[in-house]
C-alpha cells in the first residue's frame, strides 16, 4: 500500500503542476467552453493556475518525504475535496458545466477518499520496518 500511496501522491503532484502551468500559459483557452469569458476571467484563470501549480508542488514535497506524512496527504486531499464541493455548489447555482468539468468533478469526489484511506500507509510501513529491525 505504501508504494501505491507514493505513486498516487507523485502522480497528483506532477498532474497539478502541469495543469497549473497550462492554465498560466493559456488562460481562458485552457478551459473548455471558457475562451470567450473575457480579460477578467482570463486574469483570474492564470492566477489560479499558478496557485494550482503550487498545490502540485506541495504534493511533490509530500512524496519526497520518507515516510510520506499522513497529515500532509489528508490536508491536501481535503483541499482537493473542497474543490469538488465548490464545483457542486456551482452546479446547484448555475447548472451543468461543460462535460469535461463534470468528469473532473467526479475525479475530485472519488480520489480524496482513496487518499484518506491510504494516507498513513507509508508511516505504517516505516514503523513495521523499524519493528522488524529491532
């Protein structure tokens, strides 16, 4: 399980950095259906892209720790889940977005429980290695 956690944390980190940088570079053009949203939304999109890239760096920081800190994984997963809640609020207030955004919402609802479940796998494995060595 520890190996699965490390892989997922690394994958999340690299994906978030790449997505964030894409949003910084492309602005509104990075979002299906948002290309005509105007300068204000483009500015916001690029700003949040930088924040999302930083969020990805936090995942990568966690992946480089040994063991991967369960608290960090849970906090980062909770932020991801909060993003899904924001999308659900948007659906309730404004209706269904582009189908790509719906797919992202599903991912954002499914992945956090997996991270919560796996969060302490590396810490447990490290404790088991220490116990076995003594």
